[in-house]
C-alpha cells in the first residue's frame, strides 16, 4: 500500500539534517501517448509504476490547474502531481493525435523521492521508451554549509561584482531584480498564472534577487531560504541556508534533459553538472568596480573564493538552445574556408612566406582580442555534441596551444594575455 505524505511530513523530512544540497525542484513534460484510464497502455502503466503512483488513485481539479497550458482537465495524484488531459487544439503539437502533460511541483518532487522514485529511471524512460518533450525543469543548489553569507551576496549584486549571461533592462543598466519578498506557500502558488506572477512583500522573509523572467528560456533566483522558512514558522535546523535556483524551459530544457542530465546521471554527476550550469549563469568576482560602464573588464577579475568553495571543482557549462546550430556553425567555418580560402591560400603559399604571415596574423589577433570566452564555450559545446564529453577550459586552451605551437607562435607570450 502506497503511503500518502502530508505537507508536515514533507517539511520534517526536507528540513532534517540530511538536506540535499542539489535537487530537482520542478519538472514538467509532455508525453505523446493516449491517456486512457479504462484501457491504459503498457507504457502508461510503466510510467506510473516509475512514478510510484496508482494510476486510478486521483481526483479531478475543479479549477483545472493546468488550464493555462491549454488542457481542459487536470487530474491530481498524491496532492501535488498534476496530469493535464484533453488538450485544446491551440495547445496540441502539430501532427500528434494524443498528448498529455505531467507537472511535478517542488513538494511533488520531494514526495516522489520519499516514495522511492528514481529521477534517473524516470528520465531514461521518458527519453528512450516514449516520445516526450521536456518543458520545464528547476534545479536548486543549496549552501547549508556556511560557505556563503547572504549579506555578502547582496553586496556583490548591489555593486554588480559578477559576470552573467543575463542583461539589464537598460543598456549598461543594473542586472538583477532585487526584492525582499515572501514566496507563496506551494498550496497557493498553483493558483498563479505563470505569465503574471504575484509577490507578497515582507522584509522578514529575507532577500531575493531574480535574473531573467518566466517568459524567457532561463531564470535564476537567489534567495535566503532560511529566512523564507522562518517567515512561515518552519524551523530549518541550520544556521545558514542560501538557495540558487535556476529554471530551464523550451529548447534549453529539452537539451539539458536529453543530453546533459542523462550523461550526468550515468556518471553519477548530477550535483557537479548542476553547479557547472550555475557557474556558467553567474560568476561572482572579487571586489571590483560597481559601475556597469566598466563591467566589460569584470571578467578579468578572479572568481570570489567563497563562491568557488561552494561550487567545488566544476567547469562553467552553458546550456545551448540548439546544439545542432553550434555544430553547424563550426562545420560552416570549415566549409567557408574550403570554398573561399583555397585560391587565396594557394597564392600566398607560392610566395614562400605563408607560414610566417599566418603566424604573424594569429599573434596579432590574439594580442588584440585574446581568447574570447564565447569561443571557448562554442568549442566546449561542439565537443559535447560530438563526443558527449564536457571539456574543461584548460583542455580547450591546451588544444589551442598545441595548434599555435605547431604554427611556431610564441604561446608563452600569448598565454600572458588575459582571456577576454
């Protein structure tokens, strides 16, 4: 007999001394199968077996929680796992006869784990055994060991001592939307339309900073989790609790789940991958200028040591929207060289000075531009798509170094140039 967990059970479990430091905190996916409770398919039964749920143990939501996602009915399992069925024509994926959606909230994720569910098993089933689209995944990275102080983070965000993939609302404007806000209890969160999120402001609830928006494919929240819990009269049992939570949707979610997350689960590196993505989203720096007009030099500063201790030994990873475009971009570079450079190369080779010119041009370019970070990420993502391996920055630089040395370039001189 399956046990149903109450909200109090969940809080006691999650706030015990065994708090997870990295966890999945929201999961939404669409499955292209017929959701027929009278005659369920073997795949549908297998899915609910993995979810550790009785497919016939549900109630229908009177308010239809998933109506904004274009489903006419919402079935609720175990309080917080929702299944949207009877999709509207405007929400139907073109060419698909059947589809339903499953949404697992933060508390639903904890309930899934408490029932003995395996994220690895669920992910591989969805990727390999059914046709599925991943729509949203939230990953929470918690510092409960005291590496980071929320006041120090507030100071760095206020002074803009960081680099990130996010942009300000204005050119050279401040990045990040800072609030003292109280997150709604999850039982009320589901009432909100995602396109019009509401905040209850209460300074007792602690600090929150949001990067991005729900309408974009990536969102990052940084907040004082301990203060949030305390505002709800929940004892956390830890002296400090800072949460970084990023949300991926659309193509980024699809790529993250089908490529990066699968590989991470295979190698038992879920935590490492999650913190690598977080590092790629925001990199806090040692104290520097807070003026955005000089922030172009912020990347030259070293990463804040406390942040590095929290992250551990990870490399920056940026999740592409479309891996094929990255591979296509580099492949096109080779094709362009083949189609348009060959005659020019042949003429310069005939002069006998080809190697010296190429060496000189390369040294001049690197002296002026350095090795841009975006190029490093493009190379890393290219190899990720081809081999499935996440190269470190040092490995990419080593590949570049070997090529430059073979050309006769003075790499030791070039290596003294700071990466831009």
